[in-house]
C-alpha cells in the first residue's frame, strides 16, 4: 500500500479523543481563560493526544500545544536544543491534560510530504536523510534514544527546501539516567527485530534500534512503501496483516517494489542498516561515511554537532526547573487513573486505551488501531 493509501486507511480507522467524555470540556474551549495562549486552530489528533496551533500572547509567536493524558519523558526532550529538533518551551497542566508548548513547524510532517509526491527522488530523499542523521547523532551524543523515529515524527519548517525537525520524545530513554531500554514501545512498522522479540526485563540498545528505524524511514522515502509489507497483504484482516509484518521484521525480510528504479548505492546502505543482528548494523558514523550519504554533503556538516553538543551540555535545565517539571508530570499521573474508567467506556483499544501487551501474541491482538500510531507494548 502506498502512503496515500495509508492516509485513507488511517482515516477509516481513526480513534479521536472524546474530550467531552473525559473532562466535560470541548476542544474549542480547552484554552478558554488561559492567560498566555489563545487557540488558533486544530492541527492534529492521534492515539495519545491532540495538537492545536496557538498564539503566544506574550511574544506574538505561534506555538504548537500538545495535549496529552500522561507525562512522557519530558525531561529528556528539555535537554535537547538543536536546529533539527522541535524546541520544547513550556510544560503546564490543565484540569484534564498535560500540555507541552513547543516550537511550531509550519510545513507539516514528512509522512504527508512524501505521500503527496508518491515517494521522493534520491537527491531529495538524501537531503532529508542527511538532516535526520545529524539530528539523531545529536540525540545519541546527548545520551537520548528516541525509540519512535518515523515519518510522522519528522516535521518540516515550511521553507521552500524544507528543513526537518525531529519531534515526540514520549518513548525516549536517557542513558545518562542509568535506565536502559527494556520495554517494547514504538510504531510497529518501524520496530527493530530485537524490540519485537525482547522479553520482559531484557535490555536492548535503544540507539541501535533507532538506526533500524532510520533505515525503514529511508526505504519509505525512496519507495513510498513500507519495507516489510507486500501488495498481497491487503486482503488480510488487520491482526493477520500485522502478524505477517512482524514476522518479516524478525527475519529482516524486505523486498523493493518492482516499479521503483533505485541506485545500487542506496540499496547497499539500506541493506546494511536493515539487518537482523543489531551488532552487525553500521554505527551512525559509518552510515555518515557511506558514499550515498556523503554525496552533496558539506564536509563541515559532520562537525556541525560538536559545538552544539558542547553548548547543550553546559546549558542544561537547572535542577529547580527539572524538579518543577517532574512535579507537573507527577500531578498529571495522579489524575490519569480517574480518566481510565472513562476510557474503558470507549473500549480498550490501542491508542486512547493503551492496552498492555506482554508478548508478541498480545501485540497481534492489538492490531485493530491505526497502524501509524505509536504503541506502548509494556
């Protein structure tokens, strides 16, 4: 299925938040009375929340406000300050939601950009992939693994030659906090084999899993298709289709569409990244030295992060700020159980209901939700 088809399928299966049920307030009035932000319009709604465009009345700037029910790894996002990462400006709590005030990316996301063009020529795909790898390099050097890299979380700034902004660190892990990844979280089509097969309590390398997701993203950029799906899968039921895809991921069994002409060089790079054994995948530095990646790249780009990492490390949020944010997140967590019974009324579904999936079989049973949504499979 093409990405255009994915959008249509997502529209058919979309589960929007029923805020009236959960809090008694409508989306239109969610910012009524807020002293700083005035709603402009809705931007998107998804499995774990919704995003609105708002006017910051103090600065006159437009910001994106993301309303979520529970606190993700906000502290991880706060420490990241980079031109290719969406800036997190403020965190506050309403009666029903935790709210993240973020930099607004006017160009939408890479998912819709690619689907509208039915795939990209290699030169344009390279332009985006180079930026992505610079962003991921920065994250990893800061100790943060995203664990949910995908087209939908790669936003565009709206310029004629778009610059990317990596977003959504809700599933991220910070190696500096002595917390190694053990849980199966992310988006099924982008999951690395070791994440799918991971057993409770086992540790995997979040950075190597990120690189797998980057390989999947590159495949989609140049083909307009997901690597572990086949045209014949469309007749399958949702849970069967997901199961087949997961089994292919576990085997690293992908094929290129016959109607796409790709260079041997990009095929080589994708083939090196999408390997079953994470220890056999190239490091980020090796990816950045690949001939396909290097083409047209300013040599200075590979040193771009050196100064930014040094500056970020010397200008981290103060402990007082971090404690305040943790307090807000804690308050949001206390409110979450009160909303759970209302969610149960809507049905225990992937997305709004966050089902608990402790095995691959459980994950397959969660297949009825929109497939571009992120899953918490803990």
